C-alpha cells in the first residue's frame, strides 16, 4: 500500500492533546503523528487543510447487518427465540455486509461496530466486532467473539411469559442464567477431570460459549435498563466471577457509585427514543453526563436500527448539551467502546501501531452542522462526500 500522509489538518487523536499537523500511515498502520512530522517525498499526500482529523467512531451495541433495513421479515435475524438459552448462536453467521446501514455508518464517520444478537432470550448469543466496510463479514472482523449477549427485564419475560414458558418473571430469568452457568461449570469440571482412558463428555457449543465468559476470555454483555435489573446483573457476576458490561443502562445513574466502585462500564443508549415502555421511564440525555461525573466509563450507543447508526455522534452532541464533558463525549464513541469490544490495541485513537482508520470532518464533529467528508480504513479511502453536489459515495468493497 505504501505511505499515506494526512497533512495540514487539526488532529484530535483522542489519547493525547489535539494539534495542527500530520498523520502518517504505512501499509495501513499509523507510523507517526504530530505538529512537526516529516512527510516522506514518496508518500501519498491527503490535504486536510481546514479539516478535523479523528479516528473512526465506534458503536459498541448495534444489530447492523442482522436486522437489515428496508428488508422486512427477510432481513430480520436478530433473535433466535426458540430457546431461552442460545449461547451457541453467533451474530457473525447472520450479518449481511450489504445492509444499507453499513453505508449510513460510513457517512456518519462510524468505522467499527459491535453486532449483537437481540434481547428476546435470557442468553442470546455471541457478539462480534467488525469494521463497517467489506465484501464478506469475515474480512471485516476485528474480534470474534467479542462478548456473549444476555438480557434481563421486560423482553425475555414478555417473550416466554406470553408463550407460557419459563421464564415468565424476573426471578425466572435470573434462574435460567444462573442454571446455565452452573451447567457450564460442571461441563468444564467434567473435561478437566476426565478419567484416563475414558472419553471426555461430548462437545456442547452452548456450554463452550459460556465457558469463555467464565474464563474471562470475553465479557458478559448484559441488556438491562432498570436499576434493579442492573443490581441483579452485578449480583450474578459476583457469584460466577466474570467481566460484566451493562448494555443500555437507562437507570444506571441511580446506582452509578456502585458501578464505578466495581469498574463496570455502561453502554448508554439509545438516547433518541420515546419512552415506549416502563423500563425507559427515566431515559434522559443527561444520564451520560451523570454517569461520567460519578466515575463510570461510558460508551454511547445507537442500538441500530433503533437509532440510525449515522446519528451516533449526534447523540453525543446532545449529551454534551445536557452536561457531558466534550472530551468524554468523544471518548465515548471511540476509545471507550474499543476497550469494551477488546480491540483498543488496534482502533479507537490515533497512535503509532494502530490501524489507520481515519475520518476527515469539515469541523468539530460535535457540531451537528459538520459532516464526515472522507473515511479511510487501514489507510484506504472507502467513503467520500462531495460538498458541491452534496452526495456521498461508498467506494467498492
């Protein structure tokens, strides 16, 4: 690929102070950046004069590609609601990289997402971290699996309660989750202590997936809105000893001190929604700021297609209006979600050694009047916006 140099722009590296200068990348990896970087004579130069240069944005909770837009029933593969425990299913196997949402992601400067199964089951399946441009999902993968999705509260209670099956209550949902972890522990013990000369128990994909959580290889991604459900999530995590991430966290601010004390990150959102159910009664654009002020690491999420993926930064902008610090706001859609997804060594900030996933903006992206005009993945341009014709173009996958 050679060397590409983004020169003359206002660079916001996220980890480190902003500066006016250049960013260099060779073969898709950032090699240098700063106000006085020497640009090799043979480098491809991208004139970023008058532009803001940032890492690509990251949304750590989406259903991009598994809940396709404008496809109706045919493109709906979010929930395998035939069993309360589907730890064995993978979002990876249902992602259509040609879903329209991927183009919208690029137009909004979003270069990486975590794709989750839905929240119909107490245990919904394995998540995957991917880039937002590619011909096949396999070439888009950043980390697989990147977590295991679970749900507390209204959704599993409604799905199985209406079918007159377990779980039909919150206590039933917690029991299903706890029982699955006990089964996984017993499975691991049986393999660890198999008698010499005797066959180990046959493979079980559900229990293998749960074992990854118990061994802290991947986090437990806990859908929970109400503060009592969040407390239940923390209680079960303490019982079984895994890494917990709170997804949604609508009422997380009510117990923010408890979350901060345990260093449990909260993926807050979606924020552009009506209060369509009881669990969302306390939804507020001020909640991200309240959580951050209490010392909780936050990431802002769209839950796409609940909120269109291209509006990720606008949620951050309005959270700033309601009290969130602007620096934290940018971290909440870059390096913080990268950490949650386990890919912070590659993306989430502009640093030497990281992938050159770079976006040029007309100005401060927290200003809703600014837009992404060029998106690069690993140093290759994948999206451009023509300010004259006011049209965006996604380059061939």
